[in-house]
C-alpha cells in the first residue's frame, strides 16, 4: 500500500514541496478497504538542496524538524482516514515499515512484586489483660443502731395518745361548742363549751409528742418543741381574735400544734446520734432557760406567753 505525505515548513512553503514515499502510520488495524489516493505532488528538481531542517538517512528514513519560526504540519492519507498534525517538533518517515505494530501493553508491575531486601519480621504480639469489671453502684448504707426498747416504747405510746387523745378531746370540745351555739340561737339554755376538753386537748398537743425525746435524753429540742406548741395553743385560746370564721384561733390552737407534734415525733433521734452531736456541739441547740413572759397580740395588748432561752 502506498502512503502520501505532505510536509510543510516555513522555509519550504514558498520554494518547494517535498514528497516522501511510504508513511508507516495506522490508527486502526484490520481495515482493508483502500482510500482515494492523495493528488500527486511535484517532485523536487534534481540536484536541488534540501532545507537544513530535512535530513535523509542512509537507511532511507527522512527526518523533518521544526524551525525556530514554526513547527511541522503533517497531512497523511491512511487506510483509516486522513491524519492532520500541526506544529509538530519532529516527524520521522520510514518507508521500510509499512505494517503498523501494536504497542505492547499489559498490567503495570506492582511495587511490592520486587523481592524485599531484608528478612520479614512479623510485628510483636502483645497480650493485654482483660479490663476489670465495673464497680457496683455505690449505695448509701443505712446506719444501724443498737436496740432501744425505751425509745421504741415511748414512740409507740406517744403516737397512740397523741392521735387518739387529740381526736377524742377535740371532738368533745366541738360537740359542746355546737350545743352552745344552738342554745345561743334559741336563747333557751346557756350551756358553755367544755373547757376541760379544750385544756385536755392542749395538754396532749403540747407535751405528748416530746416524751420520746425526753426518754433518749434530747432535753433541749424536746423543751423547745414543747414551748412552741404550748405558746401557739395559748395564743389561739386565750386571745379574742374577733374572727367570725374562727380561722385564726383554730390555726393557732389546733393546726400549728398538731403539725409541730408530728414533726417532733418523726424526727426523734437515736441515742447514738446524740452521742455524736455531743462530740461536735457547735451546731446543736443548748437550752439555757425557760419561763413565763409576755407577748403582744394584733391589737397591741399584752398577753401571757412562755419563752425559752438557748444557743444554737
């Protein structure tokens, strides 16, 4: 198969056209159909010198290199089509190679395919101990105290007397008060409210809840709670509050002593707790004295009261 090559260089575009036979150039193999040959080119005149960028080798090869001004343009008619190349730096034409050869191809060699220059040493193995089991959740241990029959018996008896006694005496006083209110409305009889039931209720509310404290030896807070309940009861029963709803006297004479009594029973200490407090008595209450005193009511009048003196 014949190949036609048209080479253009800046120095030869105006003076000559160079024709070369046989360009080994193929893009796709296996195509046997012939293409239309390129138009014939005028050969160089015999004896005409070649430009300096065209070199003919003894083996028949021709090499065309670019000039300082411009590169080499290549136009070739091949069996796969027309090839155009522009501004080439160098073009080699070898008429001996008429059949294109496929470039060798294959997988690239892996970097680790070459032999390792040093003997392979496996990494050292380490044996780690298993982690310790998590500690059990911290639980606050309830302090244990020595059996105290006296404290236990005092708590049981005081609770029963405080509850049943307050309910019984309070009900008796309410009944007598209701009968008195009914008689006052009809003006038939003049039955007075039961003073004995009222005073009995006050005594139970004032003294009974602090008995367990006296048994274990907590005299300071026992007398303090007793004085607070007694003063509240006296303020509710001895002062004329002028309240038609009886809310204020009932609060002072019944609700406040009842609440303080429940708190006193529920917070009765153990003997061991008192012994620990005696070693560190900086925050404890020390009763220094108790006695009668006077107080002022809402109207500014003096009323009898009970006072306690102590240090915290």
